[in-house]
C-alpha cells in the first residue's frame, strides 16, 4: 500500500474511454462510487526537465482546508491500478487525496516511455508534494506522504516530516533479497538485450540514472506474461490479474525498460527506516508476499522507532487491492484519522 501518501483524483466521472457505469470491480470486490461522497478532478503539474505529470485530485465534502494525502504506485503501475478505492475511502474521511502517474507512465509525459527510474520518481514526488501544498483546498502543515506498493522511503521524498506515514507492502533491502530471486533464463536474455542497447550515463538530480541515447531504441521487458517464451518481470496469476485489470485504452502498456540488476541492488530504501522514525508509521504487510518479501519488511519494521503500527494481512503482494481491501484500507483510515485529523 503506501507510506507518505501522494494521491490520485477520483470522482463520479469515469476516466475517458471507460464504461461510464457507476461501479467498478477489483478482483472479487465490487466498489460503487455512490459509496463515496467525493469529487474527482484531473490535475497536472510540471516536474524536472519541463516534464508534465498528471493525476487525479479527490476532494472531500465540506469546507476546507483539509489535510492531504499523496499516492502513487510502485513498479510499472499506473493510477488506474487499484488506487481509486483507497483514494475515495481517504477522501470520504475528509482528506484531499492526489494520485499521480510517474513520468513515462500512464497519463504523464516523459521519454523513453515505460522507463522505471526510482530516483527520478522520488524527485518528481517532491514536486507532487509542492503542488499539493499549493492547492487552496489543502491545509499544508497537515499533509501525509505515501507510496503505493512502494519501494521508496519517506525521508527520501520530503524534506519535512509529514505528520503521518503509511507504507503498504514496502520493499526494504535489495541486497539480502536479490540472492533469493536468481534471474530466470528469460530475464537473463532481456538483460543481455539491455547490454546491447546504447545507453549513456547522465549526471542529474536523480543521481546516477542512465538513459538511452536519443534517437536509439530501448530494450524492454514485459511486466507480466504467462508465456515462457516472453521475457517478463512477473509470471504469477496474481500479478497477471492485477496488472491486466480493465483500464481505459492507453492507460497502461505491458512493458518496461530493462536496466541491469546491479542498478536495483544499488538502491537500498531500507537504510531510511530509522530516519523516518518519530513520524507515526503504519506498515501493512502481506504474509504471503513473494515480491516485497515478508520477512524483510518485518525486519525493517523492527528497526523503526515508535510511534508505529504493524498491520498483517493474509494473501500475496496484491491482496490489499483485492480480497483484503477492507482490512488494509481500514487500518490506513484509522491511522490517518488518529494522526492527521
């Protein structure tokens, strides 16, 4: 789920290109927009490099200003991937919620398309926070920063400490995690393709990111696939069902650029768990999570200082969006009401 929330907009209106019925399904759970008295607006703001990021802003009923939450997905997800029910639930509790697409994904601009750059996403998230604070509906001192299925740490995003943080299914440390996940043959082939692609190192505020030479192609890997002949990041039916849930045309593509495994191993969000301390911290951890591995998330939680709370839920990585939505969202709503209202 999330920590340091950044939000997506929601409203009774469906996204362009989507059936404009008044309900939508997430796995086995049906959500009805009538259940949430919330207005959703399309918003956009400028990030580094004059790149426009876009998202949804959800506004609660009643006079403002209101405390705010900001949300976004982790790896290769877009705002249409299960964030709207969370955003509407938070807005129904009186929070302004903004959900945005990372650069190169979904409705946001940026090239090369479908490029996962964690450090750039963090820099962009700071811009999202600043934009949210500038909104007249927002009580700027009472904001929370969060990450959906996040692999980032709160302190890396905001200079100030938000009054509350909520981390859902957090990725902690890649170094102890990576030996358990030896690359499959198809991933190895994709990484070999990456090395055949002309990439250049570029020094930028995102610290050490690499990008393709302008005008040349990028190597890509499917995000999900059940076909053994197709190199893919995930093959489980859980992941396939989550990423391939119905979205409007053009909202999501089943591919992401391939970066060498060393780049992921160099990213260690777990080292920030202690600096986050003193900020009230909620972690929602799935007991059967094989993506952001359960025991490493629990070890990170043990390193955090009070005030903190751990919410364990059954199921795998995507359970908070499907079978365990009520439990996951309920824990987050109670946490925010306690620390932000």
